[in-house]
């Protein structure tokens, strides 16, 4: 059974700045603490990465997974779905970027299904940790670009 979670944060930066940070995959290793490597596998005709492979620290080991990005609602929303992973069976998510005056409310939806059975409360904690850390790091990165 997949674990779903949603979390939001207000970033003191306009939506276009936050969106540009989120879509700058080549620089994720500069600001996402759990990431060890990021490789753009495929880009669309506009040069936007549409399939990206990540190697990250997870559960006391390293994990590799690839995500396919959907820009159909950009720059208001960025969705992704896993194309392959060694620990996760599925990984679906999205960022939504809503203007809040000069700031941006970022909402992060995440649905994770692991390949090995783990109690629901452990999965819930892991999903919440991933979201909280991702949003805090995104906030720090986007606000540093002001």
C-alpha cells in the first residue's frame, strides 16, 4: 500500500525563482543534502529535463531511482513519476507554486510505495521526513537567490 503525504511551506521568493530552483536538476547536489549524484537522462525539445536519475542516501544505504517529469502545467505545477528504482516500487509527486504576495506557497504532494514491506507508521515518517527536508532546503536555496 502506497503512503501519501502533503506538506506546504511559504518561501520568501517569487514563484518564478522557486520554479527555476526546482527545475535546475544539475545543481541539486549543491543544496539537497541526501543527494549524491544527479544525471539528466533525457530532455525535451525545449531543453527541459524530462527524465532524471538520482542517487541518494536512504534508510542507511544508497538508492538509485529515475523520475519522469511532466511540464504540462508549468510553471504553476511540476509533476513526476518514477520510471525505475531499486528500493521504491513507485514514487509519484508534484510541486505546486502559488503566489502569496511577493512570496510563494509551495505545496509538495508525495506518494511512495516501497519494494519491501515496512509498517505504515515507518513509511509515513519517512515520507514526512523527505517532504520536510526537501521543502526546507528548497526554501533556503530559493531565498538565497534573492
